[in-house]
């Protein structure tokens, strides 16, 4: 494709290498679910480049540990955290209300749940699409004015990054019954439709807000072992070929720092300015 955009980085490039040379001083970023996994590495890389980073998570103990780690290991970091439960519209609205009219430059919708047993959010949505898509949808819409303000104040585009997955190939969105009210639940089909929704959301958000300086992209971070796999028994992970019978992760999986690089590039890459 003549219009294909490439980063110049390799699959195993760490996030810190992606932000090298970028000065994010004065920029403000929110990373959801950034207490563990690729989220905390995303926050660390952005903080190291000078951004003020807010880790938006629902568990205070993990949040405080992540903030302490980022501020200790990223020179000059200014990280903090704020309560956000993406399975609760009430919590999301409270987060946005606390944020107020403060400009925002980067929003990385990183939090997620994968292949969990059938459960519902407090608003009656199936947990995977409710958290992964609808929670982030509401958050992004509520913060859209802040992203617009961030673009105007900085003179550069604000970025929204939606974490999708190759898992989107498992299923499109079932618009007739997305919440498994009348059909049998399949945890992988559910994950697939949530990830498809993440990708489609980025496309739709981009169409609506790009003329106001806010651009959205969906990313596939690659295979990484993180707490995202917490609902999968070891036997299933072996059957999927992710780990061997001794519990060793198979070749081809990334480290969390390598996995964060795709989100970070989508957030700061000059090649994506205005895309």
C-alpha cells in the first residue's frame, strides 16, 4: 500500500526506545488499567518523556504501588492515580467530574478483561464488552472536550489509543444480543466482540473528532503474559500454545515493556500526527 505508515521500530522494541527523543513536558496523559502489565510500562515510558501521567484504576493498593514504581524508575516522573472502575458508569462519571475542564493530550484505553466467566456489570452489561468497550466509550465521550482543549492548547493533535487485539477475529459484534441475554455464553466469542468493538470505536471516534484536532487509533500490542490471563487455567494456556508443560512462556511472546511500545507509538509517533 502506497499510503502505509510504518514506525521503523521492531516487534521487540521496548517502549522507552519509542519515546526516546520525544519531549512530552507540559502534556497530560491518562492510562486506564495501568497498575500492572503493559499499562504500567506505558505510563512509565510517557512519564519518562516528561508527561504528567494519571493512572486510572480501581484498586488503590495496586495503584499506589504502580505510581511509586513509576516515580522511582522514570527520571523526573510526575505520576499519580485516580479511582476508575470501568465496569461502573457511576465510577466513570465521577472520574470525569473530578477531571473537570482540565485539558488532556493523551488518553490510552488500556484496561481490560479477557475470557472471564459470564458476569454482568452493575449497569447490566456483559462484563467483557461492558468493561472493554462500553466503559471506555463513556469515558472517552465524557473526556472528548478535554482532548479538544488539549489539542488547542498544545498546537498538536491529541491522541486516543484503543487497545484491541488479534482476538477481534474471533467474533464481530452481535448487535442482536451483545450481552448474552438469550444465547449461550462463549468467553472467547465475547472477548472477540469486545475487541472488535474497540477497533470500530476508534474508527468512529476519529471520524467525529479529527476535525477538532483529536485522532484515535486502535492497536494490537502482540502476545504478552500479564494479569489479563488470570481467568485462564494453566491447562488451557498450554493447550493454546502459550506456555509449555513446565510453565515456560513460548517464544514469540513479548515482555510487558515491549508490549507497551505499540500503544506508546500511537500516542506520540510523529508519523501519526493528523492520522
